[in-house]
């Protein structure tokens, strides 16, 4: 897994789909492929409130990415320095093995080039010390660019607060 | 400043070789800090979309026929000024009207009208917040735009149909979420479960059209149980005894029968809100052009704040401060040195009218009847009444009385499509605007500056109105050759320089928010107090306390047609945007599950909606989370302009079903009563 993690604060997320558009504009994507998705689940009645869940689905940049193993040309790669999984477009032959392999439906198909494309955590921005587009511009500051350790700490603190306040 | 919707959030734009490469929320603005909504980000796909007006277009067929010829700017301006001058000769300058969507830049349009001698400036507010604005003024003497909300410090927030997380302003969303993180409770009352309902601590489904009943009952409990802020009430409120007498009949038990909201919930909200006083917000309403009693509903929302002492309190409602309150001079109006207009705005002379003037509905009336005097030319500037107001077909009939209909817009709006001429305005990324004042706890000025050159043959508004003024013999009042000249003129008395905007895009006039001392709050009413008994209302022939009247119940198989917003689209203007259309391309009809069973309709079925002979087919979204008397659709779909290929013919337009409702308004506030429309629904 990459050393980074996008933490989605469910309490702040309002399911506004801005992250999808931030991503599409940053990556100049055609209509069709989406590197990240907000999937709405619900509403489900929870204690008299019709609760909606908005599940953020970017690439998880797995430790052992199915897509990298499946790629026959070496186009799909994992960056050594930080584990970001990305595609070298010049090597992609459009065989769609990665699309078949990924259990989460992450790699997308780009009709115009006939190649697979995917979320690379906006690595050009990361290399400049910035954050991915989806995080930088999240409407409600619900997405956070933090390490897994920080995410764990954050969740524990929040849970502790909930327990303390009953 | 963003231009994708009328909120105009502050943005920062990066360009590469005169191409917009990146848009983000202004990082210097607290509560924004980079944040931008989907519409804002889709500004790039709007900019690089070809399906927008690219050059001036003059009608070359019947109105609405879609037959156009391309014109050069000179020809287009000549065409307009010749017609306007001819109309002016025959009917006077007052027969020329202009309407826009209000907002921070109206000094330009108002000054243009002043320069050509017309009093007839209108805005979109009859279709939006007019009732709220009037209600707010009748109590505080401040307009609703001058009464902000301190959500991040509130402890108890009550929203009646204010779908704050979908009909969104970025900063406001963050302030509410910050408040909730700090423990604020969010109470949401609506006819359907929105995203806001989903995020709330308490969601109460209410029968459509009965908000006022529940509000009366809340006031009843607060008064009867003496839960109000006695000191605040004694200092700042006039008419308390009359209020007490008036609300005594409206018990929660009575309201339960009207609203369907259990009486114990009404008691709970009243008591919990009172326990949190004064850090309480009852939102006064946003788009509250809904029912014929929305003015009084909004007024009661504001009264509840007043009773709990939350007006001009931290965590409550904050009165706006301007440059004067910061000890500074304001911007100089472009019209400052122009002679006053002698004629009066057309609706000031109308009988039996609602409060105030400048009602778009009244402009339509004047165009239709020629009374009290004829209005023969109408300029719709970045404003689309045909899409926004009820019954587009009826509107078009009225507009046929005009000798000239001009649309100035960045979009092919429904109004533009029916116009005689379309002038393409440069987009918000391609133009600079006049400097705007930002009123609020921290008053200041804000600048929209051009990011890239216009892609097409379009012009910024300041230039369009300058050129028109010139051609109408008013050039001496609009002597500007560049936006910089205008900025310098505006900033003249303030001591602020145009360069001061370079880094942040705005200039704050104070470091810390300005609050009036708790023991010395001044209201802009006659008495200086919050006037529950309003002389202003009485003078206009209205009562301060209107008795509740129960709304009509829809017949079997019929429903009240409710509409609303999603976070993804702005009114009727964004449905064709490639990226936004990708997310939501078509609307559906929300229908209550129980009603659906009676009608034999299943989720996803195609259903036929009908009102007064107008029918449309739409997919049903069957859900238990809408009141059985209501059906709901998103506003803004059902585009009829073929040039907008992605959204053409997709979904239905709510306003088409509001047959004959163009002049159905709240009689006091003047806001259109859109939700008085009933439709029948059946399976196809």
C-alpha cells in the first residue's frame, strides 16, 4: 500500500460529487471514465433519521496490486518511493487485463486513446508538495490526505469522544 | 469570484498559456480554504464547451423559432439602440426595463438605467427570497441579505426546508459542519428527506404548506412557557403582548393535526431551542417563494430568533456591517453624478400590490396590460425568467407585447432563445467586473478579475453597457475606456487601491468582526426595535399577525408538485455542462411508496404527470421519504433548446406544470407561490 491515504470523514461528507469533478478537470478526462466515485447508499432509517451514506471510491493503491500483476507489458507500475500505482501510457496496449483484475473497478477505459487510465493520486501535485485535486478542493473538507497512522489516531480520538459523551 | 451559480464563492484561478488550468476555492478565505463545489470545478468544462453563444445573434424568424443570423457587435448594438431610441421617443425612457439576478454587481445595471432615464430595474427575487426579504425588513428594518448566520458558533440550528447541504454555499456548508462538530444540533423540517435531512439530528416530515402552523405552535410554547429571553424581549421587542394573544390558540396539539408533526416533537424543539438561547438559529428561509403564506412563515421564523435573543448574538443571527460601520467610506456608485430619474418604477403605481417595488411579476403584469404605463423593451441580463418563473408559455405570450427583448448571457437561456437578440457576455473567467461591496460582520470589497482572453466574440458587461449608453446619448455618464478606470472611480473615496486586491482578491476593512454591544443593538425600523407589530405592514394594508389558513388538500391521485435543488446543478443553467450532465442528466419524480402502491406504480416505472392539460412522462423514484401529499422533481431540466445537445429533451421542467400561476403570489411578500401547483400522476 502507498504511504498515503485519503481519509473520508463521513460526518462531513455531503455527497456533493465535487471530488469527482475536481478529479476530472485536473486529469482532463472525457465524459465516461471517472478516477474516483462517490457511491450513494441509502437512505436507511437509523433512529428516525433517513441516513444516506456516501462512499468515496478512489484507487486504494494496494500493497500487492492485482492490476500490476495482471499487466503483461509493465505499463501498470508501483512507484518505489511511495507506492503510488500508475500507468505508463506509452507501454499500455489496451488489453484491459487491469480492468479485469482489479476487484474494485478502479482502472478506467479511455475510448479516445484505446488505453487504460487510472487515479495516480495526482502524483505530479504530490511531487510538488501539494495534495490530490479531490482532497485539495473537497467542498466540505471531508477528504483528508494523511498517513494511515494519522487516520487511525483520528478515528480513535473521535470514537473516544463519542463514548465519553454517551 | 466564481460565476457558476449566484452564490459567487471566492476562487483562485491558475492559467497556462491563456488556458484555465486549475480553479480552486480562494485559499485566503476562512471556511473556503481551497474548497469548491462540483459546479465551481466544472467551470473549466463550461469555459471550453462550444455549446454557448459565440457571437451576437439577431433573430431571423419568429420569436423562439431558433432562426438566427450572426451579427458583428457594431451591428448588434446599432440594432438595439435604434429600437430603444425609437421606443423611447414614443413611450418615454420609462418604457425600457432591465432585470438581472441581483447580487453584488447591480450598481452597473442600475446606473445604466439611471443614465438612460428609466426607473425600471427588476431582479429575480420574486422567484427566490422576496418573501424572506420582506419579512426580515418588516421586523428588523434590515433586508435578509443583511442578516447573516453564525453557524459555526451556534448550538441549535433549525432549518425549515432550507436544504443547506444541497442548495449550497461552500462557506456556509463548512460553517454548519464546524458548528455540528462542536456539538450544535441540527433540526430539519421538510416534506422530503434531502441530504440535509440525512445529516440532521432530528428530521421531521411535514405536510406540504403547513410550515406556518408548526412555527405558530413553536412560538406558542416559547411564549406560554416563558422560555424567551425576557431581558432581550423587554429591551428590543415591541408588540409582545399582541403576539402572546395571537399565538395562544395555536397549540402543538392543534399543529399536529395540521402538520402531521407529533405535538411532543414541537414541544421538544421549542424547549431545546430555548435551552440553547441565544446561540440559536431558526433560518429565516432561502428560496421561500413557495406558498401563499410564506411571508408570514418566514416572519415567524425570524420572530422565534428574536424571542430567543439570538439576533446580533454570537452563534445566532448577525446583522451585516458595511464600510461605514468600519469607519470607512463606501464605493462610489457609477450613477452618483447622474441626475435622478423623474418617473416612478412601474409597480409603484399599481393597486393592491404586495410590499415594496421591483417585483418581476408586476413587470410582467405591466407588459401584459400596458398599465399603469406601457413597457415595450426588456433587457434580461444573465437572467432567465422564462425558465425560472411559472408557465413559460404564458410568459412568452406576455413577452409578445414587447417591441424589443434583449438577452445578455453566457448561456443559451430559455429567455435568450425567445429574444430578438442575444449578446454573448464574456464568461466569468474571461471578464472583470466592477468592484463589489461585501457586507457582513467583516465588511470589505471584492474584485473579480479576468483570467483568460474571451474564446469567442463576447464582451464583458461593463463594456456592453458602456457602448449601449454611448449609443443612447448617455455616453457622458459612462466615459470609461477600461475596467481599471471604473475600479479607480469606484475606489476614489475609499482610500483602497486596485493593487490592494492583487494577492487575495479581496480587501477586508476590519481585522475582527464588528458586533453591536449586547445592550445597545439598533434596528433600522421606525421605533429602532424589532417590530412584531409593524407600522410598515399596517401602512401597506396588511396585518402583523395573519391567522393560519389550512392549505388545499390534493384530490385522489393528485399531488402538490414540489421542486428543489441538487448540489450538482445551478437552476436551469448547468444541465448541459459536460461534467455535471454526466453526474445528473435527467430528473425523476419522487413519489411516496404508499401512494405508489395505490396507483400501481413501481420504482423506475415511467409515469405521466398532468396539470391543466399539460402532460409529461418521467421516471418514478418511489420512496417512503416524501410526504404522501407531495411529489418532487429537481428544477432546471427539460431543456427545449436544441443547440444544447446534452440536455435537450432530458427530463421534465416543473414550471411547465404551473399553468396559469404566473401571477399567483404571496399577497404580502410578493414571492411566487410555486408550490400551489397540483398535478395528477398515473402509470403510463
